[in-house]
C-alpha cells in the first residue's frame, strides 16, 4: 500500500519536486513526513510512467558488488514497493543472489526517458533483506504457470551447454507438475531494498538538470536537499 500523496510528493507533468518548494512554517517536516513525501513522489512518477510510452516502466537496473567490492549490474522488474522498500524476485543462488547474500547492499536505477522535458531518473540505495516466505509464496502463485515452470527449470547464471538442455529441463518440470499447482522453489524468493537514499533526477535541456535527494542518517532522521546537476 502506497502512502497518501503529500505536499511536494505529487508532481504533475508540468512540475518537479522543485515546483513544490517548502512554505515558511513553524513546524519543520518530521522524518516520517520526508520519507512519506519521497515515496509519494515515486508513486506519482511511477503512475505517470505506466501511462506513458515506456515499454516496461517497472524495469530497473540493480547494481550489486561482491565481497571484494567488484560491481555488477543487470535489469530486473520491480514487483512491489511500500514504506518497507522496493521488491524484486530472483533465484537466491543466481549471481546477484549470491552477491547480495555476501554483501547485502544494492543500488537501483529507474530511467523513464519519455517523461517530461528530458526524461526522469530515480536512484535508490540501501540495504537488502529477504521478503517473508508468505510474501514470496503469494507472488509466485500469481505468476503465469510457464513462468513458474521456468523457475524450476533454470539453474540461473550457471553455464548452459545448449538451448536443448534447457528445453529438456522445462519439459521435465512440466511433466513433474502436470495436473497440480506449481510450488515455489525453496531457493527462489524476493529481495527488498530498504532505502537509505532516494534521488529524483529531472532532465532538462543543456544538461541543466534538477536533482532532489532524500537521505536518512545514522539516527534515522531523513533530510531533503537540492543537488547541483
């Protein structure tokens, strides 16, 4: 469930967060107000992207690093978000799954090139945790049956000798679950990125972009600041 749209959270197509500059007030926004505003801004932009020409508005780059700090990145699909964080699903024994278990920190990047004057990016950084088994089970049950079969057939990120080998594994999984529901594989689950930093990047001509950064400190206090482009 998304938070309600708050002041400086719901940007229209002609606005950015900067258009909703804070008014003078004797009450300074609290940590909850600022984090809720960031989530509301994301929710509004995400809805705008879903109504745009973007082919997969929930596509996001996930950047990880191994225990020695070597980075890697790939595109996955956002499947849920709320005040707890941003969720995607994967095999835990995949390359990204192994990296995130060894070094549970990630960066996400959404690029919606068709929005506004010159596109919008949202950058999210934070720690990573597994979703509950009940959450993973519920999402897995909602997937198309062949996607469920594929989760059983794929040894994600491992070397594959030929396409025929994978096709044979798919056929074997189809046969194994014929006439019954496909359960979630034990090693397949969701990972949630818990934000500690969220940046909204609004593209402009001549690279005169507008960037708003929300960040939480070690005491759990959120702040909001404008960045040079």
